C-alpha cells in the first residue's frame, strides 16, 4: 500500500512538474497569449462616487474613476474584454430622471464589449430598456429570454464571439426568472426559458461550431441561495454546466475577493466571480493561453474604484 501511495504521489508530482515546465517553456518562447477580463455587476445607476459622509463606501465608485482605471489597464495590456452582468439601472436620481440614458452612454464611452440584463433593467418597462439601447455601442447577450413580439425583439443576441489576437472568446448571458421580481406589465411579454438548458446548448454551439478557446457566461441569477437550494444560482448553474469556463455573476451583490472554483457535470473546472454592487469594485481576471486551447488563470484581482489621490 505504501508503495502504491508513493507511486500515486510521485506521478502527481511529475505531472504537475511537466505542466509547470510546459507553461515556463511557452512563456520563454513567446507562445503564451494573455487575456485580461474586466467586469462589473449591479452598478445601479451609480454614476458618481458615494458621498464623503463617513460611510463605509465614501468616495468609492463613479464612472470617471472607473473609466480611468479601465484606460490604465488597456494601456498596459493588448487584449482586454470589459463585461457587465446586469442591473445597470435603478438606484439613484439619474435613473428616475433620465431612465437609463446616461448609464448606457457612459458604458459605451468606456468601451464595454457586452452586457446582460438584470431584473432592475425592466424597472421603467421593457420598451424603455429597448429605447435606451440606441445609445449602446455594445450587444446585450441573453440566451434564455425569448423576446419574440416584444420591444426587445432583434435588440439582443444569444451570444457573440470576440476575436482577441489568435483567440476566439465566446460569450453568452442568462437572466433570472422574472416572476416575483418584475411586475408582468413591465416584462413586455418576455418569456423566461430554463437557463441551464439554454446555456448548455449555447456553450456546445460555441465550442463545436464556433471553435471558441473559452466560453464565458454573464449571469444575473445570483451567486447562491443557501435558504433555497432549489433556486437556480450561479453555483447550481456551474455544477450543471458543460463547456463553460467562467461565470461572471450579479444580482446578489456578493463581494468576492477571488473566484470560486466549481466542478461541472464532466468534472471540469468552472470559475464564478462577482464584485459586489454600486460600481465600488472592478473585477479583473488575467488568463494565459497555450496553443491547443489550454489555459490557466494567472492572476485575479478585485480593484477598488476610486479617483487617484494625485487628482
């Protein structure tokens, strides 16, 4: 038994050393491609920083500081994706007065690549959300909302493939069940479809037909519901998924210092991340890719959004 245990430990050590050696060789030869993924969720119309009133969040957030942080990262990294997991609207007088126009314009100016919808994005009605998208220079990704015969018909797509250098990154989105969260008169006739089934179908397409090197899901399902484990959450979604590498979440305003790793149905790793609410934080995930679709998360950061002290 001792010999067998020793053999297993030695084999695992050897395999790990070989993998480390491959990454080191690839880095030295320049065959590693790097991708930085930046993400927000549940910004809730927080265009300005939290007031300097002595509260825990004073001075944090605001689109000016976020834009500065994003630009600094882009200036230092060739391949960057900027994503949002929903609840762009609702929470400050800006939304009450302008119904989401400045929020969408700000995201366009910051160069967001894609977003998904949250339940509060319905708060002024589906037609209003569709109207505000005339200011959007980025797609709304949703694979489990059927917008047929609604104001959003043709205004969203189930997925999009982004080219970053030699990489193809497939991104999709899933929205939460609206029943109990969004009044019927605000949904505009949107039909909710099972997010697990739709995500797996979309991920399969992105893997097999679009030949993506990575599949990301923007989710507004919520991180986890311990009091109601049957409710579909990001943790539930990850466990039941196939072909998804990363879930960027929202809805539950969960502050995570680092991603949670969950095994999917095939025993492969799925990472879940979420960065609170109010635009206080910007999530950053640095990936490295080897030829042949091999990848690893090299670094993870949760960056506080605040103006530089020199300003």
